[in-house]
């Protein structure tokens, strides 16, 4: 089923409320953008974060990091590309790249990662590879270990249709 999994960047239009006094998007907002990319990547497998939680699986953050290359500003169209870097029965690590889409080009702004554990509702580690109700969808994430290709013109057209 991995061959039918849609792997594309998530699109976000930055908001004025996300800017700092310098007019840049405040750095902590990138972690919210990473969450959007992560949720959309999981959704592409046919399962949502809500489905995982309904099945008693939670994914607390263990570690995170980011490197910023260029600033994002108000009303920028951002493409958040997400991939799976590690998936085991007890943890998953996502990698992210954020690009500004403008004038037919994609400008690399930042990259980062988040590392999550799988726990049950009582807060104990759980081995998701032994959970047949969720493992097949999570296993499809293994095929999504590279960043999706960026087509700035197609992404801008999609954003015009969806984010206006």
C-alpha cells in the first residue's frame, strides 16, 4: 500500500500574530509548522493522530531541534516537507524542511527534527509493532524516508486554491 501513499509538503500561510518585533516569524512557531507537517504525513498513510489516540497510542516529544537559515515573514507561503528518519516499535523520529514558496522558487528557510516515544494512556511505553490496529499504517511511514520533491509553481497554485 506504500505506493499509494501521497507524500507531499504541507502548506502554511504565515500569520501576522506569528511575527516578532523584528517582523520575522518567531522561531518557536516553526515547531507548530513541524506539527502540521507531521500530522499530514501520518494522515497520508490513512490513519490520523486522532485515530492513534483512539487506539490508546500517544506520542510525547522526547527531543527536538532546528536550524534556521533564513527568516520567514508575515504572509509567506511555507512548504513543510516531512520524512520519517527512524521508526521502531517504541519511537519515531521525523525530519523537516521548511521552504518559502515565491516567484516560482523554493527558498530553504529551516530544517529540524522531532523524536517521539510511543506510550499508552497510562504513560507507559508501548510497543506499537505489536499493535495490529495501528502498526500497518505506521509501517507505511517507512516508505516516506525522503523529503518530497518541491514544485514551487504547483505548490503556489494549490495554495491559491486552498488558502485564500
